[in-house]
C-alpha cells in the first residue's frame, strides 16, 4: 500500500479496503498507547489524571475498533478520516456508531443466524472449495459488530467523568473530569477541574455540576472564559484550577492538512526517506488557576467568583527518533516553540 493509494477527496480520506482499516487501526492504537505512557513518564499529568486520561483514550480506541469491524467488508460505505488538522475519524463516524447501536435489536433480527452462517461457510470452503463471498463476510462482520460492540463504550460528543476527591496537595478538595469531541476541529479534548464545594453533601449537587459542564464546557474556547462560565452557573462551586488537553493532530499518512509537521512527514514518506507507518502526535495543554476572588451582582444576588490568572499554554510533540530527526531538519523554528524538546516514543514495527 502506498500513500498514493489512499483517496483524499475534499477534507476526508476514505478508507476503502481491509488493509486500510487494519493499517489505520494499528497506527492509532499503537500511537495512543505510546502517548499514555509518555504523558505519565514526562509528568504532564498526576497519577489520577493519567488514569482518567487513559480511560478516555480507551473509549476512543474502542470506538475506532468498532468502526474497523463495521466497515471491514462493507461494499456500500467507507469510513472517513478527517484531514483538517485532525487525523481522527470524522466526527460523524462516531455518531453513526451510536445511532447504529440505538437500533441494535432491530438490526440483529434481520441478520442471518450465526449457526446458519457457520454451516454455509463450512460448506463453501470444505465442499465447494470456493472462497467466501464478500457480502457474506460483511454479514459475519455485522453479526460481530452488533452482538459485541457496547453503546456505552462509544466515545460520544461529550463524555462525563465522576466527581472524585482530589489528590493530596492539590489546589482544591475535589476533582471532576470530562471529555468532548470538538466538531469544528474534529479532535478530542480532555478536561480536569479542581474545585471546592460550599455545601454539606457533594452527591446532592453532582447532577447539577454535570448538567452545567455539558451545557457550557463542551467545545474549544478560551479557558478563562470556560472557568468563569462554570463558576457563574454553579454558585456552590469554586473552581480553582482547570487543565484542558487538546489531543492532536495525529500526523500520519492519512492526514493531508497544512500543518508543518504533517507536511514534513508526508514529504518524507513520499520520498521514501521514512516508512509509511511514520507518525507524530501534537498535544496542547492549557492551564489556568484562580488568583483571587471578587463579588458580582446586586446586593441580594451577590455571588463570589474567581479571578483567573493568565492562561498557561504549552505545546508538545511526541514522535519516534527518526521523525524527531526529520523535524529538526525540516521544522526547527516550530520545535523551538515547544514547552519541551520533542518527546521520543516508539516507532511502529512492520
């Protein structure tokens, strides 16, 4: 498979063969597992944040694996990878999964039974000595898809984490996390908010917190604006520290954006200086802390709010050693703007 064999109309790359699905899933799965380890080793997140980070990444990987199964032998439709500074499946693919599984029972009822399909396959292979037709393979893949994929593990546009106790030494007593898929950027984000609670039982207020987060913190925006909005809508909550991680772009052969890292990798692949499996991951981490408090509102509706310090923005790049060398040759100015020198992770084995 060469880079020229991957179709890229408009802003989506279409995966149109079994090899493409296997190749793409292997790349994303490997890259994210490497990223999780590197984030922990580099101390970019504390222990509880790393565990939550891994859980959200696992949901993404589970969803991409479900897409692989769904489209493996589908002649009528193909999975699309977003190309606009993303490298992830187009957001609609996640919606298609969720919608499919909403109608799971209805679809399963229309499929051939597993026993009948097994008997048919054995007869075709053993007695007729013929290969299984692709439409029958798709039928088998559909049975696996609808019988094994769980809707609750699909990465939705907004994924809510639970309120938990913050680690000792944190800036506040409680921690809540959430993740969202920004549709305009087609990238996943993971957020952590440390806060104090002005009440007796946090369990009585959790649902209110979750509702506000889903309504006001489900897209990319200025982090201090997000903090102010959450603070204003939750009178009993005092946010003290918010961290937001922007996952991506995932730079690889499937991406075709104007990002300088993507361009360098594609050029290197095209010239056969680096392998087709070459990849890099950009990660952006924004943080904001509360410096003081102020009061807002009239005498009878006065509310204490946080005054936020300047947002700290840090950028990181994770890549195998050969790709880091390539980037130092091709994009030295960009690398000098990173919070740390490019962080080395393993390359994908052929």
